[in-house]
C-alpha cells in the first residue's frame, strides 16, 4: 500500500515536472533586487537551492571531505541557530519589525515552513514540495502586485494549501511512524554505514553538531562488552515491560527505536538482540541535540494561522480512514524504545508578543483533535497491548567530564533490580496504610501538600503502589500510585526544574481537589508573562490539569551522581524523577490500560489505583477522560522536610525525614549520602 501511495503522489511524472518548473521560478528570486520583499524571497530561494544541493552531496559522500560536508550541513540551519537567530526572517520579532506585525507574522511563518524542505527532499515528498513551491510563488505574486496586501486573503491561501496537503501528510506520517520500510535508509546506516571517519553522519537529514560528532567518536572506540551491556539493559527492560503486564510480545513485529545520532553502535546491538526474539521491523527515528530552541519556541503555535473547525473535521475524517486502511500494520506495533539524551544547558525562552498564538477556540479544537486521534489510533495500535522502554544517556554538551559522567550514568542505569524491589516493598507497606500522604518542603521550598489515597478493600490482595524497577523506565527506583483527586490539595513548589526542554524558576502549582487552580513562576518580569509561559508550555491546551501520579523516587545513587558532577539541573526527568518525590500533572501512569490488571512481583498483590475521577470518564464520556499529557515534577531530597503516611486514625508514619529514608529496611538507600 505504501508503494502505491508513493507512486500516486511522489513518483508521478506530472508532479515531478511541476516541481522542477516551480524550482526554476524560485531560483529567479535570487536575481531579483527590485521589490521591497526581494531580500526575504532571496533568502528563501537560496535556502531551497541549498537543500537540493545538499542532497547531491549526500549521494557522493566518499568523494567529499568531512569539513566540506559539515559546512554544507550546518549551512542549512545557519539562520535558525542560536548564534544567528536575532537577524533571521525565521525570527518573528525581526520580521515583524521590518514588515509590521500583521504581515510579518505571515512571512515569518512561511519562512519557517520552508525549513521542512530538508526532510521533504530526504523523504522524496515530491507532492508536498510541489504544493509548497506553488504556495510561495502565489504569495510572492500577491505581495508584489498589491500596494497594500490583504492579510485575510493570504491566510485563506495558506488554509487552502494545508487542506490540500492534509491527506498526503496524514498518510505519509502514519507510515513514517509505523512502517519500517520508510526508515530503511536509517537501518542501512546502522547496519552497514558506520565508518571511522564518521562521514556516515551526513547521510541523515538532521543537524550535525559537536554533540553528535563527539558522541560518535566516543562510542566508536568503546569496548564491545560495554556496548553490549547497554543494549542488554535496554532490551531486557523492554521485554520485562511485556512480562510484567502479561502482554504477548510474540504478536508484535515492529517497534520504533528513537536515538541520538552518534549512538549507532548501541542501536545496532539493540536491533540484533530484538531480532533474536523475532522482532524484525524497525521504524527508526534519528534525533539531534537541538541548537534552535528559541526558534522552536517561537513557532510552536504557527498553525494558529490556519487551524480551524474545517481543518479539524477533515483531519479527523482522514485519520480514521487511513488508520483503517493500514490497520494490519498498526496492529503489529510493539511500542517505542527511546534512547534520550541530556546535558544541554536548560533553556529559558524569550517571551515575544510577535509570536503566533492559539486563541481559546483553537485551544479547544486542538484538545478535541488530539483526544479524538488518540481514540482512533487506540482502536488499532491498542495501548494496553504494547509496551515501551526509555533510557537516558549524557551527551558531550554536559561538559569536560562527559566520558566520566557517561560511565557513571551507565552504572546508574544498571543498578540491581532485585535489591531495590525488596526495599520498595518496605516503603509500600507503609504507604498502603495511608488515608493521605503529607509532603512538605524545607528551606526555600514552599511545598505543603496532602495527597489523598484511594481505598483498599482487601489488604491481603490489593495494593495502591506499583513497585517500579528498571522495566519500561530505566533506571530503577520509584514507587508510584494514581491519587484520588478529591481532597488532594495544597502547594507544590520547586526552586528550579527543567521540564520538556524548558527551565522553570520557582515553579509553584496550587492544587484543590486534585486539579491545578493557581500557578506561577519567576522566569519573567511580570506575573502575566510567567502565567502565560506555564499556560503555553505546561498546561496547553487546557486551563487546568489533574494530578495523575504521586511517586517517591528511591535512586539515591543517581542523586549523589548529580551532586558530585553538579548536573542536577541537567538531568532528564527520567532520572530526576527517581531522585525524590514527584508529582505528574496530566494522565495517570495507566492511561488507556486501566482495565488491564497488573500485580507487584514480590507480594503478588493487584495494583488497584489505576483510575482516578478523570480517567474513569472513559466509560461515560471518553472525550473528557484523557489529557494526553503527563509531566513529572520532582522535589530533590535536599529541598524535602518530610513525607509521612497519615492513616485514617491520624497516625503519622514517616517515610522520609529531613531528606533521608527512615522506614525500617531502607537504610541502604542512605549509605551513598555518606
């Protein structure tokens, strides 16, 4: 089916000829210096030409030296790189200063939209390249033939473009995510293309920076045994996720490995081990360390130009049709394996009133689209039938001690599951007695919150907390539950936290009956700016979110590693959540699999706290049951006064006091502090 799709759209002779004709017209922009828009369109034309030229270089790597390839690669991203972005048409502030806000927002959107040519050319998405060529030519003609361009008319043309390409985009993206055939070239790089001079990196259609080069150089000389150990940890965690939940891995044949470029030796070994258990299909996703965070932040809501009910209705209809068309492929999906990276300095964006933003109606439409799409996909790639795993490794941006930190992180990622599982059980035994859990910060940390527990009907067979070792989430180290929302109230505060690539200073969330009712931070000068930052990056597209998870992290080894190397602010949430109590806003950890009974390994008890008052709505009002968000917020041990399990009779049973574990049988967790 995918081959026929590509033949229909991308291998079509008429489309290819139109594309070439459009490209020739766009090349003429380079010679134009008469229009007030000449420099703008000249920059667009130069970029598009460079993307096609780069494709030619990729086809001739063996005859080109590394430095020439690096210069050509970096040249594609020069104007959105953090060092050059201030004076780029991709920057809304810069473009609006030149053309005025109304027209400037449209032009900076078009400019940013053309950055997709890098991917489109690599994927041979000729249809959408052709359609975008037409869009650029049409808008240029409108601007140059009108003394006062009509913003509404231009936006209508942009809307029409997106409605015209939406069917293509949905079908291609489904295949890109779930069809191994689409990523064959990445598999070829991993299995056959790793070379000592590292020119293979330029076969990717991604930015190649110091982080990717230094990672590849470091891993290419790492001992085979070390690479093998990392791969074993990842694949065993993936298999254990299936075993833990009683899922049948033999029904799955395709998974989605996501990795950082430079980590190919690790990925190659992971694929070999997966093939040994008859998983042969891999929809590979190579990633780079972003140097364009302000650009990405500025353009996050660019769809606000055209995103309306017509777009959403057509999108939902087509998404359902395409999922049905490819249902046999979707059913075989076994889940993602994500090797994420960490080490970049936390990013705090500049707030700009020139950025395109969603209005309230668009926020509601966005929420509806995401919820409906999830429901549609879940009918075919059913969340309760597949698993996943995620692990984090540092990248060279973490500093001069990168290699040492990499080795230490590998030790953290391979801690003894059995030992932690036994210690966790001691903590769970105390927490299962709770009517609510009281968490209080100390010093500058203002946290003071009471988390209401769900009700255990049979203490002999039921538990509230999952005993979480390194199956699915690596590394080992937490016990977690889904709180009862009603009566969960108080203040959650963290002095500094890094969430979803953004830095929050003095993040404060106030909960009432399980929902965020007030919030603030100190990133910007005004309260309005700070609230807007939280609304757009933590809450969007919602006004409020429920507390989907309460957990206590137990990986004190990771905590001490972070303090030893002064990298606590650089840890990804995957590791950071194991270094103190954490709270997730959004869905529960059992989202879309609440009806699947799961049990702890040691005592065999069923974990009954899989639902809350929000998720249970799936039975009566599925559109309101899920947020499709889950953001963990951790309080470090050194900001913690106590965690106490408070029984229905008011008895207080301490779990942590002054940042140290005090439950009998958990003493070993404190040893690393000394």
